[in-house]
């Protein structure tokens, strides 16, 4: 199985050496420093694996269930700690999908599953979210796409990259459709906890016995460098299959990632960090919303959750704009919408904190758009 590069990663590889001075589209909260955790770290900690479970530190798995709202619905052994949500998605897909299987996913959406599906030789079926509908999930088109031979469904909630939320009621409709087809249902929740237009929706692993929740500490907590995520599923065979596959890949988690993530997800620390991330992002989102409203060539549907959204550009395709904006005198990074099959758009975001220099980036973007 040869995996071809997807457009998002290709663009990141090509532009890594550009050394931008500002970012309009940072996709994670401001990263904390190692020093923030030193007081809770044991200097005698062995740097071998955790020595307790191949599924991840028990205390970390308990915390994952708590922040996901699944402590009553799922057991610790329903959780597998992974190298980010990306590995969790990979493990689920590789163990559940075979060549020729029907896989239903959304567009725009996180492109990982489409890349894996095409490499596998799966039948990839896309349901399209439309900007004219506020990027709402196309429930009827989804119901039509999920046939009895559908093997797996992959969605993101909040949607990555539009920030649109599937509500509790919509998730129940999705589950009913998946259950009728006896299909596996994977929902990537990397932006969960950063909801602007309502409460956090329930996690799918607690709603459906073939539901798989994936997530990580990367986005809301800004801990992308830990590469610590999770897979949650109540089907013990599925989780064990993921354990076995990981044994032949990354094998085990890194102990520092597990320990720091466990500390970060402790109830009191998690609540404080999430409050801070939400306050900062909400303020910045308001600034970005006002900026877009004041630009004749830009428009967008304000995200309901998460740190990113898609803005439509008039008079120029998004990739041309993004590449030009990286050059002098602008030196500002943003991601073109072509990374999500939306070439008329750019991805904009409110993450990164002060180090993103978003205010500088917006001034330079306005200069570029007004020339």
C-alpha cells in the first residue's frame, strides 16, 4: 500500500523553510512550556515505557474518559493511548478497512482518511458540506450515501476545517444511520472543548457500540509536540486489534508524553487551561470576525467551535494568495483552502497566542488584499 501525499501536508513541506513573521491560521492553542509541568514531574521517573499497560498509563486513560464525558459509559480498557489523534485514526482504519470496502466521509474534512482509503483501494464516498448552507452537515445526502455495504464512516466534530458542530440530535441521527448499516463510525474530536455556539456534544464512543472516538491534547491544550492522543471504543476486539497494529508500528507510547498529558488532563489543571484557551480564542475570534467583515474580498461563516475556519476569497484562488503572502514584504503564513478541496478559500485561525503575531498578519493580509 503506497500512501500518496495529501495537499495539506505537501504545502506544509514546501513552505516550512519560508520563515514567516506572522501567522493567520494557527490551528492550536498557545503551547505551554515544559517548566509549567516541572513541579509535578518525578525526577526519578524511568525513561523506559510506563511498565503498567500497553494501552497507556491507567491514570491518563481515566482522565481521557473524564474529559470526554465517558467515565460512566466506558471502561479504562476501552481507551488506547496513541501518538496523536492521527495515529488513532490510522489504527482504526487499517484494522477495519480492506480493499474494496465502502468508506463514507465528509468534505471539506480532515484529509487523512481519504489518503488512506485511496491507498488501500477502498471505495471512497464523499458527502459535501456547502458554504451556502453554513457548512451544515448534509444529513439526507449522508443517509443516501450510507448503504448496507458501508464498512466505515469517518467524520470530525467540530468539523475540521469549518468549525461547524454536529449537535447531540444530529449525532443521534448519524448513529441511527450507521447502526442501520452496521457500519463502524469514527468521529475525530481534536477540537472538542472549544465550542462557541453551544455545549460540547457527546462523544460517539458512548452512543454506539461500533462508535470510535479519537482525540488528543494537541489543539485545545496546545500540546501538539507531546504526540499524545487516544482511541476510545467499547468493542474489546477492535481495541486489541489496534494494540496489535501499534506494536508493529510505534510499539508503545513515550513515557514523557504520557506523564505530561496525564498531568495536563487532571481535572483542576484541565479546567483552568481550557478556560484560558477559550478566553483567548474567543477574544481573537471576535477580532478576526471584525477583520473579515471589513474586507471587501473576504467572507466567511463564523466557526461554531475550534480555532480555524474557511474564508472565501474574491478575485484570486486561495493558493495563489497564500503563496504570495509568504513572500516579501508580507511574510505571513496561512493555509490555502485547496488543502481541503476548497480552492476558492483560505484557512484562517485564532490559535497560537502572542507568538502567532496575528495582529501583524492581519495588517499585512489587508495590505495585500487592497493592492
